[in-house]
C-alpha cells in the first residue's frame, strides 16, 4: 500500500471539493496552531501581512568591531610641511629616548663590572698584605696557598706542605676576624686570640706544632702526620666561616 504525502493529499482534496469549501479548508490549515510558523499569513484578512526583518545584535557588534580595528590601524601620511615636521620630531624624540635608555643600561653594566674588578683587586691586595704579615716567609706574595700545599704533598715534601697549610689557616682566621695578622706576633699569640676553649684552637694548634717542628726544629714530617692535619681542613673551614666573630 502506497502512502501519499500529506501535502499531496490536501491538494487533491481541495481540487475535488467545492471552491468555497477549499478556501475554508485552506484558511483552517494556515491558521491552525500546528502551522503557526507562517508569520506572513493574516487570519483576519485571509491574506498576507508585512514582516519586519532586522539584523541580529551579533552582526551589528561584529561590524562595529571591524570598523574600530580598521580605524586603529589606518595610517594617513602627512600632507603638509607642518605635519611632516611634527612626525619627524616625534620620531627623533623616540630614537633619542631609546638611545638614552640603552646608554644608561650599558653604563650601569660598566659600573658593576668596574666595581667587581675593584673589589677583586682590593681583595687581592688584602690577601697579599696578609701573606706579608705572616710570622715566616713564603716563596711568593700572591699564590694559592692550598694549591701550593697540595703540590708539595703530592711531591712527598710534607714539611713544605704543612708550612703552606698553616699559612692558609692563619689567613682564614684573619679574614674572618678571629685574629689580627701583624708582623712581629708569635704563633702562641694567635692561639690566645682564637680563644682557650675553641675547637678551632685545637685544630690550629695541631698544624702549628707540626709546622714548628719542621720550620724551627728541622724535623722531618712524615706523610701520616701531615695527613692528620690536612684531613681536618674541611672542619676548620666550616667552623671559621659559620662562627665568624
């Protein structure tokens, strides 16, 4: 069985029916609640009525946004001498501002570098002055005492190694204000300055006695005795820096 579409059935029915009845049937079809989607049909006059169509709010907003963006990026070239002069002046001022900012940054970097170099030079001078204030001479005024101590240790010259180790300890104590290195002071005076009940004193005293046996007593320092002092260097440095006066 073939089922005809509803619209075709309606048209056939209207064609076969009486014209007046066809008009009434059409009016009822267009005016029914089911067909209220026909806003152009006027049921009172049985005719067509005007429909006002307006753009959506989104279209208006999007168009206004496009106009604003276009106005922002729209550039018009100067047309008079005064306008050209104004733009050239503004451009020159901007270039000058950028130049001044870059120069100020570079000058600041140069000052920092110069200050760091001056601090380094001053620290080296202080180190040299400390070395010259030691109660015994060392070979050079500007050298890394620990590197020199390690070099002599690797060569098996443990007496010279302990001399540079003891020198390093005295310099560290002076740097962190545990003692005041002054030419003419004795090693015993430095022990007194460190303090009678200090762990640092006991560490320093072990190295000092080993150094004096070598330097003043002309005794031979063996490896075990030097390594006893060298192995406690890390503890000495920690105590000196963390408990600085």
